[in-house]
């Protein structure tokens, strides 16, 4: 489930389903020995062998070609001196001399000079479907948290395959995608469920009609192979990588396929890499975690009742939410904000502490009689065609990757049983998340078997960072990856739940991330840090 606000691109690995249910250059080079680990894909080793060889061919080609860095196009909205370029990769790594696609990349050089430079640090923010092109702006924006790392590393971002400027895919007309109000995600009848099932099936069909050539190749292993080709194009012998949310799963798959190519890897807010979790069960686990973090936010709002006047207990704040939801279900606010749009807006609070005060403020204004503030915050903007196209593209990539990565239940009774049961105690996100993912039940291309994430020869210590009460990527995912990657270290932010820990100000975390990136050293044992500062009203 990726955060799917109308106006914001999100970085978690799933989304509120309310939105979706609305609706090549081949060259001849000699192939070096493949350095991926085919054994990681037991059960179809021959296929992995072919793709490993294809990845090695593509990397050798990219190393020779490099990147033709230029000033970024004006409409990319990236400030100078950030530079942009493209890296060419095979659409299908089993056919490395077949159709090629171009991946957009950008960079800013390290700030510390040649003597301090340690290479490129490549970033993925999550999704699947998130763009990493804003990463170098952490340098131009003078982010204090990343200042030390920026002295040593070029900051490199990229649009993964299918995203943004990298052979973008689409499943529905973007303006139709954002139309509101959508149907209430919580079904009131079997007819409501049938209507949502029809929308999900039509969405899957739309993905195939608009992007059918890309869909079979929209997988995490292919994106990991793309990442290795980008590494080679940059002239880097080994990869330095920062992945957040879904980016942690991309890192886990890369580390399994290319363990000897990793130099430093930080994974933050970790997707559970177990084959049993990818992706159906992972989304059910989210529903439970979101309910817990939703309650954390309500507790905070209640503690700050003097500022928000929404109730001085969690129960009172919840009652205000249920009243708002019921009113919007009966008559959408401003004609466009119903329960689906409310969930899309309010879900930012369980995601990010930085959203706690802004969302509480808008909610407080509504209760005080200012409906327009909530409409302005939660309604789509039909005039923002670029933003709407980006939102639709991100949703398409999310769906394509998760649906193609793994097998999903095809029997509706399984979905109905599991989500009905979960909704009883975890109503905030469950049905919205179900509809978001239901296109995977009727996905029109072959669904693959997830990689068995594990330690391979040459994998260095990986630094894992996780908040204890994360909603989008529950804590168990960090523990699972820690067990699978031998020698890794786990930093836990206690009594915290904001998604994406490394970007927050918490010296206990920040100092250790810096030390690892600059020296490769990790603590001798796992560490628990006190939480970052609680938001102020």
C-alpha cells in the first residue's frame, strides 16, 4: 500500500485503494562472466542464469558508454548545478540485445573535493513508483542531516523503469484517475463489492492495453539489474546505496543478486523480504500497523486539545473522525471529498510525524466550521495536469511491480475473508488497501516467484534503520532482513513510528549513518535509539 494523495507523490510501498479503483539501442559486446548469483532464484535457475548474463552484458556496455551529463531540462525542476542524463538498459535481461529503454539519472558532485570523494551514493525513495531525482536537491537545499555524506559522495538519483522519464507506463487516463469523489472504500453491501471488483478488473485491463509490452518486465529483480547497470555507467566498481521503504526491498534483492558489487548499503524503513510476505501478506500486515499508528496520532491530538479542540481523549478524536467520515459519505464535502478522499488525506498522519500538526490543523478548522480548508487539502486539482499524470504513473508502476513480482490470490473469497476479518479491528485502511491491490487478482501477465533474499559471497555489513511503530513497513520486516543478511546491524528508533528515519533529526541515528557511509564501520552490536523529537502543535 503506497501513500496515494492526490497532490503528493509517495514513498511507501503501498497506497489507499480509493484512488486506483476510480477508475532502444542494441550493440555487440563480449559478455564478461556474470557476477549475479543464480542460485538465489532456486526453482528457475536457468532463467536467472540468462538474466545474470544479460545484466553483465548490459553493465559492460554501460561502463563503456558512460553518461552524457547535461543541464537538466527546465520542466524537470531540478536546480543547477544538478546534471541529468540517461542510461540504456534492456527491457528484458534474458534478451540483452533486444529492445532497449532509457533510464533517467541525475547527480551532483561531492562537496568535499577530490581528496574526500568516495564515489556515488545512489538513492531510491520507495513506491514502487517513486522517483529518486530529487535526491541531489538535498545538497542544493543544504540539508544539515546529509551534509557530511555529501562531502564524500556524489548524490545520484534515478527514475526506475516505468517511472517518470524512464519509459513511463500508464493504466488509465490521468484526469480520470484523479476524478472525485470515489466510492466509499468500506463496502455497505455485496453490490458495493461487485462494483469495486469490476473497477479493479478494468484497471488491470487498462494497464495491459496501455502498457502491455512493459508489464512482464516490471519487476524488482529487473530494477535491481538496472541499478547495477547504472552503477557501471557511473564508472563505479561497487555500489553505495540508500533505499527507503520499497527501496529497502530493492536493496535486499540487489544485495542477493550482486553481493560482491555492494560497498555500502543503508536500508531505512524495511519491507519484509520473506517470500511469504511479498506482496499479499505484506499489505495485510500494513492494515494492522496503520491502525496502531492512527491511534498514536489520535493520542497526540488529544494531548494537544488546547490547540485543536478535537477532544481530550483518543475516543473523542475518533468520534470526530467517524462523524466527519459519515457526513462525507452522505454528501461529499464541496461535492468532491468523500470517505476515499478523506482517507487519502488523513493517511499522511500515520505515515509521517511531520504531517501530524498540519492535518490536525485542517481537521480542527473543519470542526470549527471551515469546510473549505479541508476541501482544498483533500480534493484533486483537475488543473494540475502534470501532477495528475505523475500520480497516475506512480500508481501504475506500484501496481505493475507488486502484481508482477509475486503470485496473488485469484479467488475473491480469499480477499473477502481476509479483509472482512481485518476490518473488524483495523478499519482505518483495510478496505482501501484491498481495493488498491485487487487488480493483482486478475493481472494479465505471468506473476513471478519472489527472490529468496539471503547473504551471498562478498556482501559487506548492511546498515538497517527502523522505527518501532512504522505503519507502512512494520518492524518485523527489519528483523527479517537483519536475520537474512549476515553481519548486518539494526538500529531501532524506540517509541517512534515515522516512515523514513534517516532523514529526521536524531543524532543517535544520524551520527551512525554518517560513520557507516564515511568509514564502513558499524557498531559491534545492534542499537536502540531514543525517539526523535515529538511534533509540536
